[in-house]
C-alpha cells in the first residue's frame, strides 16, 4: 500500500519494477535524511552510512591492489621490445604517459633512407637481431640508453637506430627485430611502409663485357638517368640548372668505388685513390660522390689559415641526351650520366657489385605554377651479378700467351745482315684492346726451328703502351750457314667470338758473315779468326788454344822488386864510386904517385926486353924507370934528373943512405951504359934496378914529396 | 912527357873501364833474363792440357764438361796459371752449366789476356744482362790509360825493361864523353819517369789482382744478410743471382763481407761464391 495515498498497488511485480522500487525507496530515505527528520536521520545513518563506508572500503581496496600491482610491475618489469619507423625523440617522461615527437612516413621514394628504431626495455645487455631481407639494406646508426628509477618505477631502455633503404617499390615490411632474453625470444612489431617508384631519376648498373673471361678487363658503369625538363629547359642539363640555382648537390653512392667493396673476383686497374685523382673535383660540380669530403683549411681574412672545412668531393660528368621507353611505350627524354671504373677479372666464379644509390634534389617544373623548383628524390641501382669464366682449356694452343681480347700482332728483325757473334733484335708488338698488361712474352727460344740456329737472350725487353705491348728479344745466329729466321705462332683468346685466334709472324731472310775482326793470339796466322769458327749453343766461342801458351805466367813480384832494388843499388854504387874516383883522379900528384910503381916496372920490363938488342935503349929505360919513379912519387916535373939531383931529392925525402947510394950508382951506370955498355952490364943493371924498386918506392912513399 | 903520361894513364885506365862496363852489362843481362823469363811451359802441363782439350772436344753432357773443368783446375793448382788455361776452363764451365764459375775463370783469364777478343766475347755472352753497367774508372786508371791493354805479367816485364834501360842510360851518362853526356843524362831522366810510371802500373795491378779479393756468386741465388749469421735479416730486398760479381771486404769464419759495384755491402756464406 502506498503510504501517502494508502492505495495498494495492484500491479504485478516485475524485475524491472523491483529495481525501481528499491531505488525509489532509497531515494526517499535519503531525502528524508537530508530533510532533517531525526528519526529519519538515525535511520539514514543506519541505511546510508554503512553502504558508503562499505563502498569506500571497496574502492580503497581496489586502488591499493592496483597500486601494489603497479608497484610490483614497476620494480620487476619484464623485458619488452618495440620498434617504429622514423626517429622518436624522448623528452622528460613520467607515468602515465610520455611526451613524444614521432615521424611516420606513410610513403617514401625508392632510394631514400628511413630511420628504423628498435627499443629494448629491461632486456639486459643484448643486441637485437634484424631479420635479413632482400627488400632493404640495413645499416646500424648507433644506440642510446635511458634509465628511469623511482620508488615505483625502474626501467632501463636501450634504443637502437638503423637506416633502412628500400630496394624495391611496393608495400614492404620493415625487417622484424628479435631479441633473446633469458631463453625467451621477443619479437618486435611488423611495420609496413609504402615504397613508391618515381621516374624522375633512375640508376642502372652494368658490367661490360658480361660474363668476362679470366684476366679480361671489365668495366663497371653506373648510368644515372635524370628526366629532361619540359619546354624551354628541355635541352639543358638538369645538373647545370640545379647548380646554377642552388648549392645542393645530389649524392651518388657507388660502393665499389671504394676498394674494400670491390668483389674479390675483380681487381681494380686503378686504386681508389688513383681513380679519385683522375675523376673527381673539389669545385663542387656534379654529384657528391660516396659522401667523400676533402678537408682543407679555410684561409683567414689576412692570409692566416683558418678553421678546417670539409669540401665535398664531386664528380662532374658530361651527359648525353637519350630516349627511354616508358611503360606506355612513349619515348621519354632523359639525360644520362655515366660513371665507370675498370677492373681485371682475376678470379673465377660469381661476383656481385653492390647496389648504388642516388638521393638528393633534382629540378622539376611545378605542374600548377609552372615554376622551376627542386624535389628530393631517391633512386637505387640494383646490384649486378655476373660470373668470371675461364678461358677454355679445350682447343687452347701451345702458342697462347694469356692474351684475352682483340689484337693484331706484328714482328720486326734488325739487322738482317750481320757478322757471326753480333746480335739482332726481334721486336714483337701486340696491339689491340684486352689484357695487354697480362700478356706473357712468347717463349721464342723454345721454338724448334729457332732453338737450333739461334741463341735467344732472356728476358726480353718489355714495353707497355696504352694500346700495345712490345717485346724485344736479343738474338744471335749460331752459325754462318743460318739464312732464315723462321715465322712462329702467337695465339690469343677472343671473347667475342669465344674462340682462340692464332697469328703467324713473318719469316725473315738473314745473312750471317764471317767475323774476321776477332783476333785470337797464339793461333796460326794471327791475322784473323780461324775460318769456320762458330758459336756454341751457349753462345760462346770454343776456340782452340795452343798448348805452348800454357805455363806459369804469374809475375815474380819478389824477384822483380829485388831486381829493381838491385838496379838502384848498383847504380848508386857506380855513381858514388865514379864520383870518388874522379875526385881522386883530379889530383895529379896522387895520380902520379899511384901510377909511379907500375910505370917503373913497365919500363924495367921494357928494358929487360931490349937489353939484348939495344943496350943503350935498355939503359935509358932503366934510367927512366928510376928517374920517373922519383919524379912521379915526388910530383916533380918530368924533366931530366941527374944522379946528383936524384941523390939530393932522396936525401930530402929522408931516404936511407944505402938506397941513395944505390940509386946514384944505378943512374950513373945508366949514363955510362949509354956510351959503350955491354948487354951483360945492362942486364945486371936491370936486375939491380928491379931490386931497388921496392925499397925506393917505400922510401919515397914514406917521405913528403918535395916540389921543385 | 905529359902526353905520354896521359896516354899511358889513359891506356892503363881503358882496360879497367872496359872491365867495369863488362861487369855492369853482365849484371844487367842477368837481371833482364831473370825478369823476362818465367817458368816457361812445363812439358807435363802441355801433355795434360792436350789431353784435357781432347776430352773437352769429346764431352757432350754437363757432367763430362765438369770433369774436364776439374782437369783444368788441377793444372791451375799445379801452377799453370795463364790465360790459356783460365779461358778454356771458363768455356768448360759454361758448357757445364755453371756460369758463375765460368765468369770467375774468364775474369782471371782477362788478367793475362786483356785484349783477347774471344775471351771478351765469351765473358760478355756469359754475363748477359748481368754485365755491370759502365762504372767510372778510378783516376789512376785514367792516368795509366794502358792499364787494361797490357797483361798483368806484361806490366812487370815492361817496368823491368824500362828500368834496365834507364839504368843503362844512367850508367852511360856517368861514363859518356862530355859532348854526349847531357843528352844521355836527359834520356836517363825520361827513362826514370817512365820507369816510375810503369812501376806504378805494375804495382796497381798487383793491388787490384792479388791484394784485393774478388768473387762471383756460384749458386742460383743467395740471400745477402746484414750480419754473418743465417738469423740476420736480409740486407737487400732480392737475393743475388748466380754470376753476380763483387769485391770481398772481409772474411769471418764461413762468411764473406762483400761489396757490390754500387757499394752496397752484406754477408754471404763462402760456399755460395767463388773468390779469386
């Protein structure tokens, strides 16, 4: 029954109506409580208070559990992985949210690069793995770590940044990141990105020739096609237009311009440094190549070197206007820029040139305004795979000289008339395009017709020009009866026809004359070499030697020295002796004294000889002997001396009386003998004089010579 | 009396002078004979040489040529050191495939046959591209320009002959008549100068042939080292090839300190070279 109206409700109870009834009753009670009726207030306290308290308790309990849960979660948060495209810059972060700035490109051009970040939370010291994919190139670009530590939160986050470069157009999925933590593999999200194609810039990489032969020269070329601008700019080089209006230079990344990125099968002909010196410029014209920079000091205002600045290293290429057919079959004009590098295929097998990339601004015409503007464009030149094949073994001739290419071969021999023992020069020139630097000189000395009749000196001279390889051999004919230098074969491999080509050198007529100027001592006539002399196979003359020439020809140095010294000594003795002698012989008195005795003896011998025939002459000789002796010994003038004079002289010399008397007697006897002396008397006179000679000489020698 | 005394004196002294001249002349002749004549050809050597030559003409293999070369070496050891033996020894070594030893033999032959055409040719042919570049001659060889024209023993003989001639002129200047004396004395002085030059020439040859030791590499190649040990570092970037000639500067045990024509030095084992 309704209390107010007393009307009993007769409606049938339904669940919905029950709910309404309970709610209305509660509302009425609360209204009455609020209206202040005491009985009602007490009732209210009973009916309202406890439900509120109960509700509050429930709420507090929920919050507490939640906080506890939250706390439990923050202190021991599990590892997690996240990833996104673009670069997220994290500011000051706090729960519940973070303030972030995120770039999410929805589309990008093929060739451009997009950052890709992978975040690892509480994973410890692990690095994420990025799945390999053919759709992108992935390049690590660093990492950074943030740490949050509060009473309720503890979180260590490491963010790894990568640069993704798509390699094809379409909707691609970025490489998925995974990480192994405590035996569990966490996988990052799959991120999709639309890579769009553009036809404004295209790259094409090619190798020429394809499938090169071992040791063949290979040229790798990047062709950059930039679409020609319409209308009045149609004939203008877009790079020139760009450079005339902006300072930006589009970048070209060609990995195999750096030696470390060259496949092992290929060896660059010029090193990277040499290639750069030949091709690049610092004038900032053309393409900025491989992000190379050249550091130089900027000059200060007063000529003092200023700070270092980086100048981009650029390559400027003369383009050509070509037409390419698009998907609709329309001929579209493009400017083509070719950048090449040459290699030698050194190893057999497959090789791959890494993809090239273009990115940067290119000029374009705004379709709406018709104004010239620039647009950032990216393009990729896909990698090139090829194979280095071997020169075929089958059919390889013995005269093959490791030449691969197209060549012409010529030969020259000079002089063609010479004497035995002289040299000729065989010049072999190989001209053309191909592996000129790898060619080995033909083994001319092993050719049978040549080996028998000629001596070939190794190694030959070797000259490499731009389009020729020239070998020069010194050749000597071994005999005078050799009349021809035969032709021989030289072979090379032509990769275009894929076959070996053999060329015959011309034959040369030669004339070898006798060598008459060679003189061999000790042999025969000595006017020239023996007839028929020929060189041995070793190129030497095996001349015969006269056995009579054999002996010990070594100089006797000791004897020679002794002889020279002896000569000197002898000469010295002679010179000194003669000098002394001459000094002495200049003394007349001395000379007379020295010769006195001999002179006297000679006279006495003469006296004895003529005593028998001519006593007078004999007596004169005896007298001359005695007088001459006294005169010579005393250096008296050789005039007549009477016996008295002789006596007096002797007395002056201090001669003894006996000698004096004897001398006087003999002299007087000589004077007497002149006038009728007999031979007997003269003979005894001679004897007496001879007997007197010695004591008289002694007596005279002992005394001082007197002078007249 | 004066004239007769003088005549007597002169007649008495002329036999003495004649005697002196005779003695001096005999001494000169003896010396000349001693110097000019060597040992001469030993009949035993001639026989041996002829037999070796016969074997040389019959030899066909390298081993046979080596045997012939050994015979020539024996003759050299016995004392038959002359251009003929060294020359054919060099030929035998070339045929035996030992160019290093051949070069050593040819160089020694050159001392006795300095202008022998075949010898020069054979040496140059064996040296081939190893022939040393034209070196600048020492000053003394420019002064003594005949140094490489006259043989080693020839220079000694020439010096002796000129010295004897000078001696004779000197003695003649002492005893010559007063009218001729100045001329003979001048000639003697000229002779003395030439004697000095030829003596210097002979001495220089003795220095460079007998005093200085030379060598040739006889192995296919040898590494020259900075020290006399196989553990020493190589002195050059490349080994020396057979036929490379050098001067020996020092001997130490089994090692030789060699000096190349470009004055670079290093050590090699003495088994890899032949010295002379």
